[in-house]
C-alpha cells in the first residue's frame, strides 16, 4: 500500500483504537457478511468494501502488525531505521545516531526534518533556518516541526458559529475555515501545508487541534454542552420555572418540585451543532444555592426558623443503621 493511500483501519471496521481483539473480530465478521460478493452479485462497491474490510482485518487482527500500525501510523510498513543504513531512502551517514529513543517513526521524521532538513531537500527551503517553517507563532510553541498537530485557540462563539481564521505560520499566511460545531480537540486539516515527506519529497497536511477558551456559563461534559441551573431551596421544594440561557437565546424551563442538586435537565435541541443542521441537547445540572447568612432579611430568617421547627423530613434518618 502506497504511503499516500493511508487508510484508517479502525474507521474501516467501525471500532475505536482501544477495541479488543474480540471486538475487531466481531466487527470484521459482521462487515464481511454484509459485503460478501456472494451476497452482493455484480455490486462493485460492495466488492471494494469487502476487500477494504479484509485488508483492515489483516492488519488489526495480527497483534504485531497492529502494534506497528498503532506506533508508526502511515509509515507502519516502512522498514525500521537502523544505524547501518540510516533508514530507507537516505544515503546520509548517521554514524551512531540513537534511533532507540524514538517512540514512533513520525517522531523520527520530525526530528530528522529539524536536524537534516536542508540536506534532505537539497538545502534552502522556506521559513526558519534549517529548511523548515517555524510553526511556533500559530501554536504558541516555538520551533515546532512541520506536520505536527498545532493548537488553535477559539472562543466558544467562534466554535459554535464557525469562523474564518488568518494564521501567520513561518513565512506563510494561511486562511483557514473553521466549520460550525467544532469541539475541544477537533482536528482541522489544512491540505498541503504540513511536513515534507523525505521519501517522496511531497508536503503533507497540517492539522490544527481546536482548543476552546473557557466560558463563564457553558462548558463541555462528555462531548455535550452543559451548564449549571441555579435554584434556591424553596424553588427546589415547591418547583419553579427558570429562564435558562442557551447559545441562541433564553428558554423557559420547568423545574419539578422535589428536585435535588446534581440532577440534570435535558434541553432538547438547544446544545451543540451536530452537522446537517441538527443540534444536540443542552444538559442543565441543578445546583441548589442557599442564601448566605448576611443575605437573609429578618423576615426570611424568621420563616426559615419556623420551617426548621416544623420540618418532618429527615434526609439522615437511615444513618442510624450504618456501621462497619
């Protein structure tokens, strides 16, 4: 398989990178049955998909191949670089260069571009000295090697609505379109602006990792937009209606009587964009906020005192039976 034809085998099988060997086997069997040529006569797309599924299982179903695939990514089939030859595609003499300190082939490539970039590409290049651009300006990390994943700071509004960003990276100005609905950690690919592959002398893609700035009200929990819904003790006991901010305006939410702190109300369709015009849910977590002593009026204090003296409910009544 050519390096430019790299495939995400986990995506092909529809499993996560943490999938067990049994999960991979089950996914392969299910997809192989679905796309088997005998069950899809004359369907060329199904046949191509069947071959792709088999190819993915051939790699992920073999522990050693999977280990290399996980470690080296698109270069997993590349012979491991060694001190004798300095790696495939290079005639440079690396002497006693220690390849053992690299955790992946990608890391080796990045280091190589930093130390030997001018020699590998015949000298020159653009951007910072050494023949590779300094990506520190976009990522906040000086001396970042090309092709690395850079951090892109966005406000919550920019991530929600989508925006256009102009980035100064080395000697280049890039116009990057940020789609609506970007989440923390989302990767945005900028084609042809990454590292130069020393094996084929072609520039790869640059990846920007979205980093969302903290917001005073909204946050992300388990990939969903969330917020705290603050209510008073009497509202928790009796129930109430509360106007809750959402990304596109306030909505009135009914809080049922007897609700407790930590319970969550789901505001359907008021959360983060999901693509194709759909919206996720906004998760509003209840927080019961009692007034501080100095915030109580004399009348309020008297009423709370009367409630306390007449209260029959005891949330700790079962504690008497607790023991080690």
